[in-house]
């Protein structure tokens, strides 16, 4: 499918139009679909935990958040003391 065709036809319709996928969905019995769905929801927390552990080991730690400055009833969190002083809302 081309670029414009993808924009005009909704994704759900395009997926249903796929010949192999449509036959596969029609042939698969409902109990099997439900069982597969249940298995995938059980495994996802385990996968998420594994991914979180992997990220903790291989990614660098996040930098400490920079301080923000507030004054009076101003809703803005100013990035610097000078910006806070120049604020007209406060």
C-alpha cells in the first residue's frame, strides 16, 4: 500500500483486508484466543520486570533535577532566581 492509501483507509480495515490474517482469525476458535490472551497478560509483568532490570544495569542514571524557584501565588516554576525576580505575575 502506498503512502496516501495508508492515510485514507483506517488501520482496522487494512488489517482485516489482509488475506492470511483474516483467515487465521476466522479459523482460530474462541477458547484458544482467550487462552492466548490470558497467557500474554500473565507474561507481560514478567517481561516488564526483566526489561526494568536490564535498563537499570545498562543505562546511565538520570541527572538530579535542577532547582526551581517559586514566589507568592505565581504558578510558574522559574528556572533561575533572576527569572523569578523579573516575573510580573507575583
